[in-house]
């Protein structure tokens, strides 16, 4: 039976972008099956008394994060551009991601959204950006209708509630059963845990 790991990501998250761009290759090498789960951080942050990203609330932390992203992206051969505004509203895109992830092209759609946002400065709440990402992932642009579908609205709310129940407090997060790992720098640890478990 294949080792399994769940990848919880927020589409407006800088460090989730880093993980999304490398998780498939690392998981394949490790022999781990990955389940991609979009989750909005708004409710998670709200439970901690925050109304926006902690990188906006804490100036020094925010300045560090932007510099850290510059360094990490350069080291990994990724382009990086600070989006404006930050964080972006990811709810519509996350609902479409849920629909896209019902197909084998789902991860490609998620990566296309990250690239649109963090390399081209596009707004992932814009239906045109979502449709362009769908086409880039070889999915029909009509899948964007999932953003207004009650099924996916409810599914995203359920994912949010489940993530809080599992103790998530940020993204990216990785779970192996009840074991939680947080942050792009813990991806390898999470994969190793999945293999050993």
C-alpha cells in the first residue's frame, strides 16, 4: 500500500507556492501519494484574532518573508514577484481548484494559478486569470463555473472546518494521519514520515 500525505495549501500563500512547485517530484521519488487540499486561511487566522496575514501585521516578519522568498526562488530557479494586493482573495479560485482536483490536471491548475500570481502579478480572484489557468492546465474554461456552485462552496467550508479540527494554523501544511507538519521547509520531513509510517 502506497504511503500517503495530504498537502494543505492556500492559493494566496507565498510558501504554499514554493511547495506546490516541488511536491510532486519529491513525492514521486519518495513513493508517496499526495492529496491536494485547498484551504482558505481567513477562518484560521480569524480564530487567532488576525484580520490579515501575519506578514502584514508584523512589519519585521513581513520584511523578512519577502527577502526570504527572493532568496528561495532564486535558489530554486523560480521567478518571484510580490503581488499587489497581498494577500489576494483566493476563495473563488479555491472552489475551482476543488473541481479541478477531481481530475488528474488539478495540480497543474493550482501551479498555473501560483505562477500567474507570483510571477506575473495577476489577480487570482479575476475570472479571466482563473480561466487562463484552466486552459494552461488543459482543462475547460467552463470549469470556472464551480466558483459559484453550492457544492464547491460547501466543500470549501468543510475543508476549512476540517483543517481547523486537525490543528492547522498556517499554510502550507502537510498531514500524515494525525501527524502535522507546517511550512515548506518541513515538506521533506513530512514525506519521510509518510514513508516510515
